[in-house]
């Protein structure tokens, strides 16, 4: 309950802080892609489907496949910036407010990623509310490396606490700032 309250409070504060960025991206996306948001079905807590909300960062005719399998020509320069800076993920704060996601949790996968869904189910990770960020993102682990992803998630969520929650959020801010502004 405490973490849910943190999710709501931090998401509301985050949305207020990023409102100018949010509005700018909305206008730019309408101009560039013809649409603001990209909405897609994902696997949520206990395997329940939900609609994830992102800023559109690729062409409207892009196939529905995991990002690592998507040909480069579907993502244009503006979309690459949105992805590199993680700005495309900011609308997920709405998913957090709706209760579909947490700020910290395993990244939600596509319903077609059956190997990952089954591995998460066996490891008990499917019982955790998906998040905007998680341990794998901090370590650069991609969903294509299922064994490593599950190992990182099991270790992290077996010792999950309020301090780990905030450490993950702060770590994500640091990683995103470094990759966006090349602070490495």
C-alpha cells in the first residue's frame, strides 16, 4: 500500500514537472508522426493484459514486434531521440496512476513473448506489477536475453524494499541523464 501511495504521489509530481516537455512532444508528434500516442497491449500483473501508453516514436506502419526485432527504418531521427532520452516512456506515468503499472517493476512484455511470460510465471515475477523501470534497465539487460533478465529480476524482487524502490528510481534518472546528455 505504501509503494502504491508513492507511485501515485511521484507520478502526479512527475507529470506536473514534465508538463512543458509533455506538451512540446505532443505538438512535435502530431507534426512528425500524425499522432501523439502509441497504445499497445502488454502483459501486466498476474498475466492480465493492459494498454501501455507511450509517445509515438516510430512510423504508424511499424510491425508489432519487440523493439530489438524492429528494422531501423521504422524509427526516424525524432523517434530515436525520444527513445534514447526515454521521453517516449513518460506517458506511462498515466498507466501508473491508473494502477496498471508501478514506477518500479519488471518491464511489461508483449503478449506474443510467450517464452518470457512463461519464464516470469515460473520465477514468480509475473505476480509483480510491471514498472516504468526496473533492475534490468539499470544494468542494460534487454528482454531478448531472457535468462539474464529473469536472474536480475529474481534477485532484485526477492530483496525488494522501499529503499530499493527509491534507489532504482534515482539510478534510472542517472542512467537516462547520462545516455541523453552523454555524461558517461
